[in-house]
C-alpha cells in the first residue's frame, strides 16, 4: 500500500507539472488559433516583419510619368489598416500629386502577404526622388499620425534629366535604333552595373524546373532602351530553357527605368545586349 501511495504521488507530481508548463507555452506563443471557412482549426503566425513587403514595393512602384515630366519630387504618406490578413482603409495622409499617391496606394493594396503581418494601423512614406534635378522636394516634414505605427520609408527613384516632351515619346523625328558602341552617352541602369547586379540578386526567382534539372548558364537577350528610359522589345537571342528564358524576360520588363543614351546632345533609342546568369554562370551586361 505504501508503495502504491508513493507511486500515485510520483505520477501526480510528474504529470501535474505538465499542465502549467503547457499553459505557459500557450501564453508565450505568438501564434493565434483561428478557424477557417470549413471550421478547421489552423495557426496564423503573427509577426512584425515587413521584409517581403519592401522587396515587393521595390519591384512594384514606378516613378509616374506625369510626375517625372513635371520634375515633381517629394514624399507621399499613406495610412492603412491590417486586420486578419487583409489590408483595408487605405488613404492619403500627405498628398504629393502627379500620380505618386495613386502609385503608393496601389502598391499597398495589391500586396498579398498581409496574412503574416500583425493586425494594426500603419502609416508608410513613399519618397519620390529624381536624379539630375534640383527641383524642391515637397512634404519633407510630415507629422506622425496619432494612433498609427510608422513604417520605414520606401524610396522610389526616377531620372530627372530628361528634357520636357521626351517623357511623352517625342524623338524629334529620329526613330532610329542606335548600336551601343560609339555613343556620347551609353544607356545605363541608375547606379551602374553594381546596382543592376543587386537588382537581379534581389528579384531573380530561380525556376523550379531549372532547379530540378540542375540547369546553370546564361540567357542571352537583347532589348531597346527608349528615350524615356523604359525597356522595350525584349528578345531571347540564345535560350537556356527550363523556365530561365521566361524569368530573364520578366526581370528586364520589370526593371526600373534606365538612364537613356545620348548622341549629339539628343536622347536616342539604343539596342542593348545582355546575359542574365543562372547558377554559377558569370553575369555579363553587353556583347
């Protein structure tokens, strides 16, 4: 009897401690238990990590043509609410104009990753900055919005050295496509080759088919850098396959605007050749 009594006490002590420890674990967990539409229980991890959003914003937001033509630069501040993985109540707090506010709101509204973001009220500043221009920056000082959490600023860069009319596609009658060599000013990604390599590193998505087939190499492409810096006529000159060709084309079409080429003090259309590398293949920017 004494042995059985001791055994019961031992079991009570052993398993009785599991309950408070389990309760503590639930209390300290950052996961929220929710039910889906089929009444199935799942866990929704609530984090405060916006890294994927900023990667998306860098790809998604372009400098609006209207703002670029008007040499408009400054800051737009947007407010919004995240609730149960959905964004809502998106609105402008500080208006910049020129299509900048609309571009910022579209970025916030179209992002699909809010299911991994904590519920709350947020504000986000989008700084639209032009290179090669000294026009004043509007809304440089914006007061924080009470009751809202301020997120890190998103910077959108554009090229401000274009003469008026060029942004609308005016070529002064010259529609020729120039070869890359022997130009007064060759077209270039804003920030040069190091910046473009960084763009590729952050945005390249290695195709699953290429991974399965251990495909490594380069996709040879050609494209036109237009007078407004946009990329057109993207063509695969030498394919690699397994989804790499499509991914290379996507990267170029999604690229921010380049600094256009110039000849005889006139902006021109230029054909550019490039190799986009997959795996250990060396990156090349022109033939």
